[in-house]
C-alpha cells in the first residue's frame, strides 16, 4: 500500500486541510497514476459540504484527474508506464447490467462507484484527486491525447464529458440553436464544444460581465438573465438549452425560451427541487431532461474530439494551499473558468 499526500475536508463546514491517505496495492488490472493536475468541480463543494446528503469524513474530493501512469498491474493491456491518462467521476461499476454493457456505466443499476465518497469493491471508501497518486482499474482510465496539455485536459474529465454527452445526445450541430445557462466550469466547456459541433451558441449569464470571454470562447450571442427583456426577446428561440447552474433557477422562465419540440437539459445539480409547470411544457411539446456525466467510451470520444478541435479548458492553475480560497471564488461565480490544482504542490 502507498501512503500519499492529499487535501481533505474534515467535516461539512471546516476548510480543507493537508492529510495523508492510503492507496491500495496495484492489483493485476490496476494502474497507479502519478496525478499532475486535479480540477475543482462545483460538485466537489456540494459533496464535501453535505449539500447532497451526508458525506463520510475525512473526504478527499476531486474527479477531474490528469496524470501519468507510474505502474501497471501484471494483466493490464490498455495502459503503459509513462502514458498520459485521465480519470473522471467513476472508478468502477458492476460491468454486467444493461447500462454497463452498453457503455453507459454512469447509469449502472447497482450504482457506479464514484471517484470519491463511494464504497469501493473492497469495502473501503474511495478518495479523490486532490492527492498525489491514485490506483484505478484500467477500464476506468482514459487516454489523454498528446495534443492536450495535462492542466487544460483535467477539467475535460468532468466538465467536458458532462456537457459533451447531452450536446451529442440532443444533436447539437449545424442549424441548431443552443443556449448555455451559466458561464462557469461546465458552461464554458459547453460553449466551446457546442461551437465546435457547429451549433449557433448563446450564453445566458446572470450579467454581461463575462460577455467578451463568452464570445471569445465561441458563443455567437450573449445575454444577461437579470434583464427581464431577455426572456421576452428570446421567447421560442432555442432547440436546446443546457442548464449548468449550480443553484435553483426559475425553470419555467427558461422553458419559455425553447422552440416547439425543444429540450432543456439540466446538468446543474442544486440541492433544491426545481419546479416545472405542466403548461410550460405542453404548449410547445417541450422536454425537461437531465444528464449525468457520460460513459467511459464516450469520455474517450470527447477527449479525442477536443484534441481534434484544439479544445482545452480555460484554467487558473493554483497551488494546493489556495484551494479554500478557490472554493469561495467558485461559490461567488468568480471562476475563469476552472481552477486546477498543481498536485506537485502537495509535496
Ligand atoms: P460553476 O463553475 O460554479 O458554474 C456555475 C455557474 O452557474 C456560475 O458560474 C454562474 O454563471 C451560474 N450561477 C451560479 N449561481 C447562480 C445563481 N444563483 N443564479 C443563476 N446563475 C448562477 O459550477 P460547475 O462546476 O460548472 O458546476 C455546475 C453545476 O453542475 C453544479 O451544480 C455541479 O454539481 C453540477 N454538475 C453536474 C454534473 C452532471 O453529471 N450532471 C457534472 C458536473 C457538475 P454566470 O456567472 O455566468 O451566471
Ligand atoms: Zn464534476
Ligand atoms: Zn452496471
């Protein structure tokens, strides 16, 4: 077993603090990854603060992991020492249910094993990427193409796949009007990916503060949702709305922006319920849907797509001692557009 440095939440309210955790021995099908960068996802904060339900402490979060293979088990065939690899939100699943067999492990009927805070096959609780090393079964490790630097690739492992998957599933592409609600970590990836897919992209942000950035990232239009005229002017416009907002919003107001037959897909995961009026849907045969990360195969497809289109995240690389401050900035919507921890600073 390997004892490694990490940063952990001691409970739901205290700041994260340095600690050590134990990684299991590298089994025949395992890969030991020397983590280079770990992205900060808003889900890390929801989870550590107990907003989605009780968590097990101390908890090391982080599910946007990019690094280099340091050791492989005797039976490993997919990865070699020195390979540049990533791990996202899952580290295992049952592998035999209909969804696992279809490559949609995120919907495993037995529940996928999350990268942190989940019960692993050996009964231990998984610990995430705010650490120097991780041991993961080879099937849940993806290849990071050479065209992507590891720091800008790390956020693709959650923010990238979580937006790529619904954009792909709901056919974002030429001739489609796509709106992205919230220009944070997920939102900025949604803009880049939807633009690369050929869609006409609009950002719906709280204010116009980040307009210049939004247009640079690939948006064709940018609107402030604090301005009520936005909801009047854009009524009936979009084929697809991707909602990335981490807080409760007035879903019915946004449903009014869909064209007939359009879909609003929620990837944002606020703890509060989102109320939907039946009339907001039936009048225009509209859908209100959700989407959860993406499968392992699709995650590899997303990484290859991003490499082909020169898409990485816009990152602010930080030292691990800046993590608590970075979390506060995420909560204040003051992130441009993903914080990434340089795990070398963990010592
Ligand atoms: P983030 O970087 O904090 O971005 C969220 C954005 O939402 C903010 O930048 C802000 O954009 C907007 N926003 C925040 N508070 C708001 C409010 N009260 N009203 C309106 N808009 C507000 O977070 P993230 O990492 O992208 O994650 C976003 C959400 O997705 C989180 O709830 C996270 O847990 C969830 N998530 C879900 C999945 C999945 O599989 N479904 C995967 C990853 C994350 P503007 O400043 O532009 O308004
Ligand atoms: Zn995430
Ligand atoms: Zn399964």
